[in-house]
C-alpha cells in the first residue's frame, strides 16, 4: 500500500489541553511514527501550545466558522478534493452526512455520558441547542465506517446504546510536567482535578473531607479547576471547611502535576468515566488514587486504585483515612506498577497502527 493519507478533525487543537487533545495526540503519534501523512484540519487557527503535534503534521484552516456548517459543507468538499484514505474525528461527533467514497470515516466515540445522564445533558436546552449536539452525534454514529473508543467498558456501553461494535483503542498517554524537586514525603493534602459536574460528585467529596478533617485537622483539600465556590461555597461554609480548601483555579500542566505529585493522594469520586484521565495522571505522579468503579475506572485503575462509593461521603472519608496507612500505600503502589505497564506499553501503539492500516487499505481500493 502506498503512503496512506489520513485527515484528522483537528479543531480540539485550536483550544487548550483537554481530554480530547490528549486522546487525539495518542492516536496521531503512532500514525506519524508509521510514516503516514497526517493532515489536521480546522475552521479556527491552531493553538501554538500544541506545536509538538501540529508542527509535525500538515495543517489546513478553512471553511465556515459555524461548526455544523463546517462539518456538513466545508469538510466533505475538502475531502472530495484531497481523497484521503481515512478521515478521523476524535471528539464524539463531527462527521459529515455526505461521504465521498472511498474515504473511510472513523469516529472516536469516547463515552456515552449524555445517554447515561440524560437529565443533565440530553434534556438540557443548552446542550440541545448548542450546535445541535445530539443530531450531530447521531449523524456521526450512523455515517461512520468504524467506531473506536477509549476502553473496553466504553465499547460495551456503545454496543448497548447504539447496537454497533466499537474497537477499544486505548491511549498511551504522554503526561508530562511532574517535577523532580518534590518533597521527600507527601504534603498533607488531597488533590482533586476534574471540574464541577454532577457526575463528579464534588459535593460528596467536600462532605467527605469535612468528616476526614475532624480527625486529621492539619490536612487540606486542593480542588483544581473553577466553579467550586459558586457550586459549593454555601456547603463549605456550612461544614466549616472553606479555609481548609485551596482553589488554585485552572493551572498549567506542570503545576497540576506538581500539585498531584506532592499530595497524599488524588481523590476522584466520579460516578462514570469513559476512561478516567485523572487516574492515569495520578499513576504518572506516583501517588495513591481514590476513585469509583463506574464506567471504565476499574478497568483503567485495576488494583492500583482504592475504590469508594462516590455517593457516600462516609465511604470516601474512610478511603482518605485508609491511604494514610503505609501498608495500604505499598499495596496500591504494587498494583499501580502492574497497571502502569498495561496503560503505557508499546502494544497500544501497534494496535492503533494495525487498525488504521486496515481501514487505509479499504480506502485505498478506490484510489488505486
């Protein structure tokens, strides 16, 4: 097969770092390593913060500014002209309804969170009206030649909701920013990263910390992100813990990893995750992780995570106390090492290359 041309919806690289850019990079890296031509397209200029990826790909900025028009009008016209073997969209939606053959459409459907929590997402006017997200996603699912996802748990969920098979292509995350100058012993802090979202159960986390700190008054809780005061300020005051909770806001990658790495543990009481990037970040930082088993979290965390019911503040508080025990920390460290090899091993890259090579061959036939 001649050198394969892959076009990727690169719009996430127009913004900052997030889960989508992390997953996209984990797919693009092995494709570049295989020598394939990767072109990133967008309707907005690329953020220079992503130059490590965008600088190694061909890039093209064009078309309508409105997302739906760009997806359904600008993109298919471009694909018809350049005739790539594969068009890859890694953000749950964005495939055109019209398909220029023989280009193969591959959609990364990373999770089914809107369908697991419909009242919060699907039935929210803001969610429905913003670029008609549910419609765009259904178009993408219907028109995709193949679905990929981020975990086996998400693959099972996609099969249940959409009755379509999805290939689990795990990401081999390259998380950077953990500094060398960390304290010899962890500081008396627990760190949370993940933002305010009903499924993240940050209210229960604050309640749990209030219970924990009664017996451990020198500890603090660090909550990275924004919106916590607006969402939980009254609760913090009611529980008397506002002065024990640090709110640094959004921070850069290096600062985030430093805050995690110097913690006693990362605590992440989410009801459901398609992957659970925070768990992987905790592994890279080398700290115990407290999480819930919902979605893919037990798959990603394995025996390297201390699991707790995210709806039960007492269970979370008990988990926070448990990870102070050196024996528990050692047991989690051993499980973390085993799981780390599964999450970051080179076999992940080979699976990605093999999968895209197969669909590249299908897209090659009509371009012969």
